[in-house]
């Protein structure tokens, strides 16, 4: 069985010859316009060893100007190639530098075949092993070990065999569907598209043959999975637009909406303004139901008989892509398809040892590290095992502050606790509890350096509210650390968890109808944003007590600055650890100013 379209990704370390190899394949399969080939003859990089007039094959994939100037690939270059069997190949030339691993992950997640290049003169490097591990996680069907630059080692068979054996041993712990090897010289053209007299000891296929003879594994995933991407409205109908990720969908079928679990029946399927009786996996269409049902962007439609529901607690593999390390308990945004929900990584089950193999204990993940993690989301999401369905089992984690992708995840399985816990909605509402107290429940969140005056101002504000007959309570940073948070230290991970727990307690108090006053250093903006996100916009008021570090150190009511100066306290915010000023607080006050003036400003904010 052959495929009309095959996707391939090239992997490996810097200067292993990926771009040159792909450029030669493109030329030798007549997949590049002749004028483009001619331009590759004329353009020369500084320091290039290619003789004048010869083709610099790497220029055919290094399309960006910055790449040409530096002689490296810094983004994924996509090219289309004609195979001799009449099929089409989409090639993703992925970057080799560690800082661009995120680009390689994206390319691998869609690839059927991966070429892992090894420079015969340099051997196997860490990035070679990292890319192979990512190909394993990404579920690439065929991984080809390409031992390149054989011309530079006199085409020696022992060099080739040693490198293949070593790499096979180092990746033996990975779950690779198919692993084969081939020797080539991308520069000289040996065994790329045609056999070579320089390799009489090699009896296997050429690289092009290894690509062409790949046959896709039959997709036995017949479960219907339709992602809703938008709502389609017109004068006479309302439908949902999206993509059928797997299965076949026909008019008249009953479906279940996730996460609401509502039932719908398909009355019409419209594709390109034409009515269809059915659609198949990979097709986009508009679905119209027999009756109007509350279906929104990000919802998923599945067979009414499926046992798979959404999950909010699950295990996944995670490739960390951010320069900033993963922080446990910090709130990120999880996006899968058009669904986006807040999420936290609650635990790291283990981190892969790229070079040695196996796993090790870890409390965080740094850039390019791979771990198995537990994730909790604020509301259920529809995910399936990644190896069974790549399109419906992948997600990314997004940093809430920078809005850049921080991690690429592959869903493994849900945790039992996800299905064993059900929210109970009671008849008396938060608004009714607040009304009974003749007030509006809300949170006043004081943030600032230690010694800035947060607790002093909070205490006076509570007295003012109490005198007015209001029901309020202070959650003080030190007090909660004496009890519910006594297990937490002052690392970024522990500070994130400290803020998360205090915010959740505050939410319960608001639900009880109280006015909650929080006095907490809460040094990181992303954690404060996550706290704010738990409340309605009119329920959360952030007050930045902006007192200079000099004044705080002079006051030093707890002796913390003295300890920090002597080296006894390395994680004091503002000294050993950064404090990130709030971006859009409702109120900024000077803690060095008269207390009564500051309290009056806070009371005006609450009125």
C-alpha cells in the first residue's frame, strides 16, 4: 500500500549535513526549478569549500537570509519532492541547534519518516540522541540512521558499523516503531539517490529507496472525533465548523458533545457549500444539528457510544522548550486544537537521561529536557493516547506572561482520580450568601516586598471594614505558612504553590460571601495572574504596596534583610530573588507614606 503524501523530517546535530542531503535529493529527483538550482551555483557563503560553479545543495533548503549569512538552519524549511513512484514527499529540514529544538518537535509531530543524520567524522552527539528520543515520543513510523560524510573517512565499513551499533545501543530503551540505517555522502552523492561503487560492502537500499518503500501503517482508529473550531451562522441556520480528526461521520448519526456530554444528531453536513452524506478523517466541514444545542469553539464531538470522556488529571510526556525552567504548581495555559484551559504540572514522574538512557528523579525540567509529568487542568479537556491518535493526543503549554509556547506534550492516559471526583453544586449561591451579609464578596490582594507594609495596611483596612459591619478575613503570608503551607519553602516552585493555595482558599471564602484581604509577597506576575483568573473581574482588586527596597531593609521588622546580607537567607525577594512589579494593578500606594492616607485610598477602591 502506498501513500499519496508522505511527511519526512531531518534530524541531527549542527553541521551533520542535513540541508546538503535534502538539497541533493531535491535536485536528483528534479523537484527544484532549474533557475533555483542555477542560483545555488552562483551564491557562495563565506568560507565555503565548494568549488566555484558547483551546486551548494544546502542553499536549496536554507531559505532565510539570516541562515545564509550564518551557514546554519534556524527555522524549519519545508520543501516538496517528487518521488519516483508518483507520490509526493513533504520534507521538513529541522534545525540542529539546541535552542531551536522546539522547531524540530513541531516537524516531528507530523512526520511519517525521520532521517537522523550522524557526521561520520564527529560521531554521535547529544543532539543526535535528543532528536531520536523526540522522534520516539512523536510516534514517527520509520527512523533512518543516516551515517553521512563517509567520503571524509575513506568510506570505511568499520566506521559505519561502529556508529550504527553505538547509536542502536544508546536508543535501545526508546520505543521506535522501525529503525534502519544507511551510509551516504551527501556532498559527493554516494548512496543518496543512486548506488555507489565507493560502498561495495553495502548491500542495502539507497536513501531514496528507504524513503520510497515506506508503507503507512493501517489506521485502525475508527472512533469519531470532530474538533469544533468556530460557530457558523447564517440567516437560516446555525452550525459548527471544524475538522474530523478520525473516523467517518454520516448524516443522521448521534454524537456526544464534550465536555458537556449533551447529545446531538447530525441533520446536514456541508463542505465547500455542498451538502454531503458523509465525511472522512482529515476533512473539514460544517455540521448542522436537528435541534439547537449549546456547542462552542473548543468542544469535541464523539460517538454517542464512546466510553472516552474528558479528563482534568492525566499523565503525559512533555518536551520542555522554554529557556525558563518548568515551575511545578505554576499556572500555564494548555492548548489542544482550539481548546485552551489553565493548567499546572503537579508532579514530574521522571526525566529522561538523554545520553545514558533511562530516567532520573527531577523537580523541574529545563530547556530541551524530556519528562513524564502529571498535569491538572481547571476544566476537563478531550484528549486521547498520543500513539493511537497524534492529532487528538497532542497539546502545548503556554507561558501566561509571555504567551510563548513553553512545552510540547503527548497525552498518555488519564488518572483515576479524574473520574472519581465530581463537582457538587449546592442550591444556595455565593451571591445569596453575600446578600445575607449585605455586602459584595471580593478579594483585596496586597503584594509587595517583605517589610513594605502590606500586613499593617491590611490590618487597618480590616478594622475599617469591620467597623462598617462587613464580614471579612485576612489571609496573611506568614500565618498561612504556619499552618496549611508549613511544608513549603521559598523556591520559585514553592512560591507558586503558596500563591495557588492561598488563591484557592480565598476563592472558597468569596464563595462563602466574605471580603478576603490577602497580604502576600507573591513576587511573580504569572502567579498573581493565575490567582486573578480564579475570580470574576469585579471580585479581584490588586494593590501594589510599592515601598523601596532601601526603606524595607531599614525597617526589617523580621530581620530578614540582615540575614540575607549575611548569606543566611538566599531566597529573600528583592535581594536573592527577583520581585516582578504588577503590570496592571488596580491601585499603587507608597508604603512609606502616612498609613491613614493609604488606608483611605484602599477604602475608596472598595467603595
